[in-house]
């Protein structure tokens, strides 16, 4: 059996990157990070628990990707650039093949975005992965939830609902062809953090959030924090390609409240439509305009004909479902 320290040095300690921002990484009592003058540090933590956020026996390579991706998605939603992350890991037992695949999946994504593992903690316990990411954003330019203004357009990156479709298929709530399941499964297991879009929207977008628990709930956080309301054009929502083939009630429910999408929902002034589209093009991430921010509080869902539709949708909440 590996000792805790051999495990850490074998699977989680790597030579420092040459860019020099991380002065001291894994191995000392603390990591040391050189801050950049004029930048603010963005910090976020997300924890994934086996049986709660992922199925027991989940593929460790994909899991390594996903647990870092959901954290990077929070940096994207602030318009921050990644610097590094810490990893707190509880493992029921030491399985080297699991550790090798998990760390490979995690480091592949970390390297894509130049985000360095700078420390963590390792203990025995039910499989739990908690990551804290650190990023930076020019002072005053973070995309906050409390900055939406009446008259703003509401935009969504990429497409919604396919990850929820995969969950429905795994739960046997519906059946999909094996090709369709393969396609949507990747949306669920391997989300792409929209970092390039987040940074391209600095100084352009007003408010932003990443959609992890479903659009209605997550947009609701922007509305509450900004003290505004919204009209959402349900038929304008960009649907995942597999979801497009499903019946309308399911399309609407999964696009509005599916969860696990990791797309960005952001607001920007109507005058900046072209600027938003140019930023999205620079980031090579498509965006769709889906509604507008209004003074009157509350979220109104509207169909293509302009009729208000009543849907009872609940976004995901760990405690309300207990
Ligand atoms: P301490 O007891 O002083 O907190 P630890 O023995 O927990 O230190 O960890 C030793 C070193 O290994 C520290 O630099 C810590 O950040 C790092 N470390 C521990 N677990 C992990 C992990 N899962 N991933 C990355 N670094 C880790
Ligand atoms: Mg420790």
C-alpha cells in the first residue's frame, strides 16, 4: 500500500510551470502565488461527492476532468483567467489505476488552461473531491451576479439540456439510441468551461453566471442579486442537438431546468449586440439572445407567439429534495 506522501508525489506533484506565477507549489506548508498588480484574485470551491454528484464507479479519467471543469466554469462566469487550484481528496482506498486515470483527466484539462495544481489534502473516507480554483481578473471588471440592468439583453452560450437528457437516459426515464446516448453522455461527463468567452466579455457583459443547476434557477440568482426581473423567450433557447429531437414539453423542461450544462448566462446592453457577437466569435463559442431584463421583479416565460406560459419548474437544490 502506498503511503500518503508517496501517493501525493506520484500522482499530484509535478514540476512548476515556467511562467513563474506559482512561486512554490505542492510540497510545502502553503503554496506561494505571485499576484499581478492591478488584478483581483477570484476564488471558488466546488465539491463532488460519490453517489450525489456522480455515479459510484464513474470513469476516473472523466471524473478528473469534470471536477476541475465545474470549478473552472465558475472562473469563466466571473471573467477570470485561471492561475491554480488545490485538491482535497477523500479516498476509500488507494487504487493506483484509479489515481493514474483521475490525475491524467484532471491534468489534461488543467494544462489546456494553464491552471496549476498548487496543493491540497489527502485523507481516507467516502470518495469526495473538493477543488478550490484561483484566478485573476482586472480590478473592477469581474462579471458579477448583481450587475444586470433593466433593458439588458439576456444571452446564453452553447446549448442547453443535453446533459439532463443523459441523466434521464441513465435513470431509464426515457430511452435513447446508443449513438445519441454517447453524444449526450459527453455533455454530462466532460463539460467545457467557457473561459475564453468569460474573458472576452470583460468590459462588455454586465452580469454573468454559469448554468450548473438549471437556467431558471441560475438566472434567478442574477435577478435576485440585481433587484430586477426578466422575460425569457422559451422558444429561442439554444437546445442541445439530441434534445432537439424530443417532444416539446421535455425540450422546454430540460432546457429551462436541466442542470449540468456549464454554459454561461450573461446580460449586456442592447446597444452592445454586435460587440457581444464579436466577442463570442473571438472566443469561438456561439451565443444566443434569449430574453431581456425588466424593472418588474420575477421571471416571465414567453413563447414565440408572445404568450406567457406557465410552467412549474424547479431547479436543483440539494436540500429541498431531502
Ligand atoms: P500539512 O499536513 O502540512 O497540511 P500535508 O501532509 O497534508 O501537509 O500535505 C503535504 C503537501 O502535499 C502539501 O504541500 C499539500 O498542499 C500537498 N497535498 C496534499 N494532498 C494533495 C493533493 N491531493 N493534491 C495536491 N497536493 C496535495
Ligand atoms: Mg494537510
